[in-house]
């Protein structure tokens, strides 16, 4: 099974090179969600064991047996507001269905104008705020994951809406496909592997901006496919009622990105996480991540988790992520 996954991954990569245009379209979709995965460097596709799996790998939803709600709020460079919320509901014993909303935007941007446009700016003709507008990127996802013994399969249907200035906007529909395989639980540990294809139809974004010429079609952007391969190893530490997770992801976005993560969970209560994001290009960039988490579980199976992540980003600056997961 793993050999077939590797072959499929390589075929996808060759296919991607042919369509190398529009590589930065829909860039907000690569930000990631959930303070726990982000604290692990974004290496989560082969773990995908909570409601954030709807983003990282929808196949992991097949392993959820309780309803879950995720809330996340953050900022980027203290300018963009970044929010994520979703709800996952089990459907039968081995499958689950979920809805998610991801929003990145700058709100309350002022538009100024002078009272007398034909006259120079002066004490009696100063710029005034006439109105405010927002620039937002939105992704609405409908997710489904199902388990077939040790193999999990999942899909996302995505509606993308981007709003711009003066009622200009873009709309697109796309989809993701995910696979997850896990070994049986043993005293020595458990191994898992994942393959995720994001925007496997090459999502088209159709803008309502007018064409430059009469015979020209309306402008469109293409969100290219992103292929992610992930591996994870979970080791139980019985003497301390703990476990350790090591994970690595590699995706094809932006000339390959590597994500390395580790999580140590003590007594299913406290978690410590570290990660590295490595981007290849003209120069190799390493971004360091870290995080902590607190999880309170109840005998009924319900649980409450709050997680924090710090992301050291060389391009966008440092950011802090806070998320909450409720299981009931």
C-alpha cells in the first residue's frame, strides 16, 4: 500500500510541473489551522486525529467518534485577522461529516476624499473618511471521512469567496482528497502514512472585474494542486502515562516545503510541541514553531482542549495562535 502511495505522489508531482502558472493564487489556504498542528510545524497530515483534520487531511475524520467544534483566532503582522471555525459530527461508527469556515482579512480600511476635489488640499479642504471597506479571503468546506479497517479516505468540497475593493470579488469551487493508513497498535508504537491532494481539480477563481478589451474574457486565477505526503510515529510511554509523536510532512507548494514536528503528551493532560518549517528556493528558509496545550477529558468521552502556538516566520513576522476544541 505504501509503495502505491509513493508512486501516485510522484506522478502527481510530474503533472504539477506542466501547470506551473498562478502558483500564488489562493495563498491564504496554505496558512494552516489549529494551534496544535501549527505548533508542530504544520506536520499533521499523518496524525489528523481531531476536528482540524477537515483542513489537514479529511480522511482522519473517519476516526472521530464524538462531535467536535474548533475555534481559532489569530492575527498576521497585527494587521490581518485570521479566524477558523468548524463542526464535525459522526455519521455511523466509522465515518464523520463536517463543515468549516476559514477567513483571512483586513477590516475597516478607510477611503478618504477631499471636500473640493478640484482645489488643493488645505485647512479648509482636508481629506475626510468617506467610507470603510474590507478585503477578505474566505473558504467554506464540506468534509467527509470514512474508515476501512486500517485505511481512511476523505474528501473536501470547497467554496472560495474573495472580496475586494468597490464590490469586485472572485468565486471558485474546488476539492481536496485525502488518504491515511495506520498500523495496528503495538507496545512498540504505531506508524501512520498519509497522502493529501489539495485542489485536485485546479480550482478556478472567476473575478467579476471587467475585461480590458471587448473580446477579452473575464479574469481568472488558478489555484494549483498541492500534494502532501506525511509520516508519523506514536510511541506510548506506559511508566509516565504519556506518549510521544514524531511527524514529518513534505508538500509540493512553492518548490517543496518540509514540515517537522514533535509532541510530548503527559498523562493525556499537558502537551509540549516543537516544529520546523523548511522552504526550499533560492535560499533555504527555516521557521521555528512551538506550542503548549491543555486537555481535560471526562468519563463520558467529552473533552475540552485549549492550545497555543508560536510561529516564527521570516517573511510575515512572528505570530501567535490560540485555538479551542470542544468534544461532546
